[in-house]
C-alpha cells in the first residue's frame, strides 16, 4: 500500500525521479490501456497517476512530476483543493443525481447566480449548465441561431472549439481533430485571426489589417445580415496560445453589435483566473453577448456553462435546452468550491504573479536560443513558439524533442499549435514558487542542450 499522502496540499511539493519515466508499473498499465482502449485516445505522457495536488502529480512508480499542464487548464485550484473536496464529499453522501430538469436542486441555481454575477457586463443574464466545453459551444450557437433567426456562424483561423460535429466544424485544424471525420456541419465560415508573430506586414499592422480582412470577408462572402454568431477564443488555445493583437477583439465586437450578430466568447481554456483576469475578455473590456466556460470551472469534475444576455437566452422555448447530466450536483458543488478558492486565495492575482515569473525567464532564454521565435501569453497561460533558427518556419520536431526531454526529467509540459511547434505552459495557480522556478530551470537546460 502506498505511503504517499493522499493528494491535496499535504502532498510533498517536490520533484522526485526514482525510476525512468515512464517507469515499469506505468508501462505495464499502458500495455493494458493499449489492449482495452482504442488508439484514437492519445496519451501525452504515459505515466499512470495515483496522487496529485498543488503543483505535482505522482505516478504509480513513485515519481513526482512538476505539473505545467493542469490537465489542460482544468485543475487551476489544484487536483484536490480542500474546499472542492469537502463540498463534493458532503454532496455524494446526500445524492448523486436527480436530473435538474426533473427535480431541481439549489447548487445548480447557486452556480448560475454566481456566473451571472461575475462574468463581464452588468446586464441581466441567464446561465444554464452542461457537461463539456464542446457541448456548451454547440448550445451557445443553438441559442444564437434561435434568437436571431439566422444560420451562418463565423469562426477564426487557428481556433479550436471541440470534437462534436458542429464544434469540429468550427475548429480550424485538420489533424488530429477533423481528419476523415466529415462531412462537416454547413453554414460555418472562417476568417483571419490577428496573429502578431506571423502577420505578413508585421505585428504593428496586425490588429487593424486582420479586423478589416475578417469584416470584409464576412460582408462579401456571407453577408452580415445572415450571421447568427461570431465565435472566438480571446486567446486561441489549441491553436498555439495566440493572443490576438490589441484592438482586434474590440473591433470584431463592435462589428457584431452594429449588425445584430451574437458575439460568443469561448473562454473554455482562458476562464477562471487563468490569464490574470477572471475572464480573458476583461483585458480589453470586451462584454460578450454569450460567454462559454468549462475546464477550470469545477476542479476536474465535468461541468460547463453558457452565460448570456437574458433577452437572448430567454427566447428559447421550454425544453429546447438541457441534458440528462448537465449541472450534476457533484460538479455544481465542486464549482462552488472552486469559486470560493479563487476568491479566498486571490488566485487571479496569483496567475498574474506566475506570469511575472515565467515571461521574463522565458524571454531571457529566448535571447540565447534562436530556436524560440516567440514568447507570449498572459498570467498562467504562457507559450513559446519554436522555429527553424533564422526563420519563422515552424519547428515541430524541436517542440516534440523538448517536451520528451522535459518528461524524462520529471517536468510535464504540453505541446500545441496549428503547426505543432508550440510548447504551452499551464501550471496550477496554487503551484509554489520553488516548483515554478525549478521547472523553468529544467526547461532552460534542455533548450540549451538542443
């Protein structure tokens, strides 16, 4: 029986490599995974986790890895945050399910009230709860189409919105998300994103030119009067943590307002303090008509939300929205625990502190490493883009090799990007400074070696 403490803040906050990674027990379990699970379910690092908390994950072989991934921005408050654990423990003893559409319960209403309160804008709002980010995006589009009577949906280059038929259609990248899964949903149109590092005329022109091109394409190819919704991530997540050039998002939001188009902010990856604001839209004062949240909302339990203007959401007929598990009582209690933790521990401020540590270190590394073409991000959502030195040609091989070596050293990092050449860093907001610094030191050493 393991003597490792049971997760949460009691878990020793240290990197510890006691076997090769993955070790023999993880390799044995991975063989079982390959025999039981289809290969389409990929694995970034095949270590099987037994405990996790703070800034570490511990595997079956006793290795303790520094976690720069947070389960893809999910465990921002930690993998076993005390307020989350206590609320879920109490709820699971009371009841696990009734279906909110059959016999409702207070925690669902409490989550909706809280999201209506804390999301951008002081207008009247409504919130309904679902299971995943993709499901929430799909429902946001449903609501926009119903409210406007229009069909077209506009999305952006490098965007990622999910794996359902509609959200796969909204997603830009073919492999692995769309390849051979068509035909796709109709009435989806893609326009340019303001990508400063790769804008042809330079970052100084990016916002104005990208917005002008996007609006021109909408007007010419779709017709603004036919567009139900524009769906955009305030920072493109899977696309490579692309922060649109300042001014681009406000210009798109203004265009939507002027043309009766529902502006949907997909904050699935950016929400709940990840970027140093509760929601990334706040950076430029954007007030979306609908905001979609998931991932960090419930500390790892399946929950997502669609929050929007009351006059839009109230137009949908009774029974037009819902789902058997949406707003499960355990997940709702977890979400309330997450929101309490963010407020009590000032994790929004903590995210800013993480950015203040990471960005200068990464920029200093980039000055000595021509393989790093760009360092970008906000708060605890940071990335480096790898290029062939002396060019802007994407270098996915370098990204993969750096990630592989980090994993071997006990540092869990994730890759991303339309071109597969981005390393993204999403440490838990509760990660202690010494682990953050140690992880950056490991990364610096490995980049210097290659």
